[in-house]
C-alpha cells in the first residue's frame, strides 16, 4: 500500500490544487513548442517535483509515466568506478548528481553529452527534444555547473534541462541567466487544509476541521509533511477528534527534551549529558543543520525577548562553522555551551 | 563603390544590407526563433557596438589604416598598431561588449567568405590546457594563409582582408599559467601571419610577459542610456509591447550586464507570448488581441521582476517596517514572522541581501555611524551565504542584527 503522499499525488497540471497561475503558465509553455530550460525553485514540500512531472506529461502525453531504473557505471579520470542510478522513460531522464558527491562533473558531462548527441528516435513523439530533470541542482559543485553551461547552449536542439533546487543562491549566475526561473512558493495554510480535506474525503475518513488547521500550522507550510502527519494520526488513533494529539517525530521530541534540559540546568555535567543526546541524533542521520535549527527555535521560544537576537546570532554563527568545518559535534556542542553561558549571565544580570 | 571605399559607415551599411538578405525561408526563421537573442542581436559591425566609443574609435582607425595600406601588404604589417590586442575590463561586470566588439571587428575585417579560415575562436568551455595551446593553437598559428579564389573587387572593397589570421581567446583569465606561458613564444614567432586577441575580465590574471606583448583596450561599464536604447531596439524588432518603465527595470535587474538584461527580456517575451494563446481562445470576442501579430501582449514590470527573481517592494516594505525599533519589547516576533514567510515563499537569500542593502544604505534617515556598522553585517552575511550556510538562520540573524543597530546598541 502506498503512502497518501504518493497515492494522491496529482498527475496532471489540471489536478494541481493551488498556484493556478503557475499551472497556466507551465501549460502554455509546454504547448508553445519553444520550451526553455527551466530552473524550478522553492522550499521542500511545495510541490516542485509534482509540477515538473505534470508538465512533462503535458509535453509528451502519458508515455512519461512508464519509467524504469537503470544503474550505470561511470569511470572517473582516476579510474574510480561510480555507480549511478538513472530514472528514465522514453522521453525523459531524471538524475540526482549530488549522489556521487564531488564526481558529479563526470556524470553531468558524460551523461548529458550522450543524451544530447542522440536524436529522438520515436518519430511519433510530440517533441523533438528530450528532457533531463536534475534534482538537487543547488548541491551541484561549481565544476559541474560550469560544465552544464556550455552543454545548455550547444545541444539545445536535442535537450532541455529542468533543474530543481531549494534556493537559487548556490546556482552560478551564468546558469541562472540561461534558464527561465520558476518560483514555487509553499502552499498557504488554507491550501494545506483543503488538500487534507480532499485526502480525507477520498479515503473515507471522518475528519475534524480544527485538527486539519492544527496540522497545517504544525507542518510549517510543507504539504508533504502535513500529509504524512495526517496519515500517521489516522493510523494511530481509532477515533479522531478535535483534541487528538499530533505526535511529533521522534527526533523532534528528543530535541524538545534536550532544550528543556539545557534551560533547566547550566553546568558542565549537563553539557556532557546533552552531548550524548546530540550524538544520538547524529547517529540517526538527522542533518546537523536541522538539529541546530530546531534546537534554536525551541530555545528561542522560551527565553526572554532581549536575549533572542543573541541566540539567533550565535546559532547562525555556529551553523556557518558547521558548513566550513569537518566535525559537526564540536560546533553543536559549542553552540550549547555558548547558549548556556549567555543565558546564565543574563539570569545573573551580568553583561555578556 | 569606390566612393565608399574609405567610408566605414557606408561599408557597415553595405554589410548590414548584404547580411540581411539571406534571412528568408521558413527554416531559417524557425532556427532564429530558437536562437538566444543575445546571439541574434550581437552587433554585426563596430558601429553597432554600444557605448564603448574610445575603444571602437581606435579600432575603427585601425581598420581605416589597414584599408589605406592595403595595396602594399608588407609595409602594412609594420605599421598597424596592435601586434596583438588584449581586450580587457578590470573590474567591470560581464556583458559590457568585449566579445561582441572583437567579433564585430573580425567580421568587418574578413567578411563571410574568409571568416571561417582566418578566425579561430576558443572560449573557456573548450579544453584549453597547455596541450591545446601547443597543438591546436600553434598549428593554426603557423598555417600559411590561403588565398581564396573567386573574391571579386567588390568584396575586397567591402572588407579589407588583411593578410593575417586572428586567434581569439575568450575568457583568457581562466587559462592556466602554464598555458599562458606556452603562448608567449608562439605569439612572437608567427606574428607575421597571426594575431592574437585575448579577452578577459581581470587583466591582472594575465601573466606579465603576455600582457606586455599586447596593446590593451579597457571597456567601461555600459551607461544606462546606451543600454536602454539597445534594449528598446531589440524590443521593437521583435514586435514586443513594453509597459512604461520596463526598460529601466531590465537595466536595474541586469546590473549593467546587457547580456543578462536581454536574456530576461527574452524570457519575459516567451512567457507573455506563451500565456497568450489560451487567453485568446477564451475570449474570442476580444478582436484586437488576435489581430496584432503573434507577440502582442504587453510585458509588465512585474513580470520582469518575477523572472529576475526580484522581491516585490511590498514584502521589503513589511520587512523594513518590522525592523524598526518598537517602543515596547522586542522586534523578534515581527521580524521572524516576515522571514519565515519569505523562506516559505522561496525567495532567494542572496537576492534579499542585495535588495535590503540598497534599501538600507541609500536610506537618508539612517545616521552614517549606524550605516557603518550595518555594512559590516552585510559583508559577513554575504560570505556566509557563499559558504552555503542555512538561509533561514542567516537571514534572521542579519535582520535582527540590523534591527539591533537601528535601535542604537
């Protein structure tokens, strides 16, 4: 049985429930015959991928839904072999070059060239070009992006690229200026509510409007997360009422607990204790940025107003360090220690 | 023809008329529609190059000189000013017309018949290591000139066809030191039959021995009126209808980079042209819409800003408003609310930093001493974003700290 998120994912542009202007625009682009390279960006859970797939269907018809997964082997210049998965249909390919880390340039160059140099074989195909969808384009290295640059111009008769990214900040300017930027904003809370309402109706679940609103608020305007929460609530409870608790994910519960502990006692012994918790989170593959951010917002909500800018300042500072440094636990711990210090001095009325 | 022999303007007009002739037929039209406008509207002659008067004047004179001395090619060789030319702009943004100028020069020197055999153009995306310099560049440089047959006197009158080849190395500052040193000797040995032209953004990245072998041309930043005229031209030729202020917006979003501005214009035209057909179908009674050619919808300022990813003013206003010191309590709630929405709407942090900077620094109401502190914050934040820090935290930190400075501590 598939999850709600996958089962109810809209398959066509008409089925999309929010951002109607954007859907119109994508539809007319697909029909115009002069389809540009696209750079689709927006926060996660906003529906970027759904829109791209719907656009592809608009471009090529139902053929794009017959997909297969290939494992390809690429060889780097230093003779290292890379295994790389490609999801493809007759008309399009979907790749996540960030999977192979710093070797993404090799994959981008070889694969795209290969695709670009072969023409569309199927004569009955609606379009002459193939589409390559690149996931997580903002995680591409500079080299790989520079390699894309020339490919985009040279092979434009046979190839169109659709880049998916969370933010345009990490995408180099030459790429940005060669693509049509499409911003997909996160759905508003009322959009989420209506999506949940639809989902509930399709599944035949008794639902409560108040709960839907609470889920929408809790999800932080992330539709995927909202749907997952929605499903898990109905899986766990026999009867759902307005007051049913929304169970937070385990890791979030743990971070909340950690925040409580930090606020309750500021001492080296407690720091050691917190350290164990942080390690616990890290070993469960929670990204360090997520840990730091969640912890910060939990802490900020509970300290005095005067202290808030400082907490944010140090949080941003150590987040930067995490990105530059190599061992994340140092920086997470340093943030906790710093927080304890400023909180303690604030309580004691000292200037910090 | 003889009258226009010394007259570059007339010659340019002749080229323009001759090059516009073969543009007939459906196939050609189709390919030109798919072509980026940046390529389509690249200046064809030196006169077309916008706003680089000093450089084009010198080059024009070179052209003229080559023309005068044309009957005696040998003396010509010694007299022509640049042995090799180095076009550069030291701190300017890209898109000021360096490549365009040199291509226009090459075209007006050789004309279409000789262009392929006399020009070698390499840019950064081609492999340009030391191997290529030793192999491809050197081979091209030492090849003897071919005298094409079938060039009549009229062609020679139109194009001077000087007896040398030109190698254009675009984006030369990204060549390795080794590759550059390998060029040194090649440049001198074959200077009789080959001229080099290096184009770069930073002249300091060209090694000294190379730089000293070249005469340098500096390109200044495009001024807004010239750029605006150019964009207006293109819009006219493409039959676009622009709302008032669109051109200004394009130039502002392009930051002095004409190429970027033109690309934005093309994207906007695509969107407007693309959204049009269904609209026309829906409203068949709207007769004027369907009458006025294919790209008749109006391009608005907002659509340009949306394509460039520019934040709308009202969002910035609310952010600036939230940052103002409040009489009671902290600004945290207001600021974090705005920032959370910004992140959820998917606006890019770099864009926010840029626009906020302009807002704050040019705001007369903020005392200079505070601006000093704020500018330092911007510098730090830009570095963080380049390092790939989390955008939400960084934006929140920046705005809260600016609010702190505004409050006066």
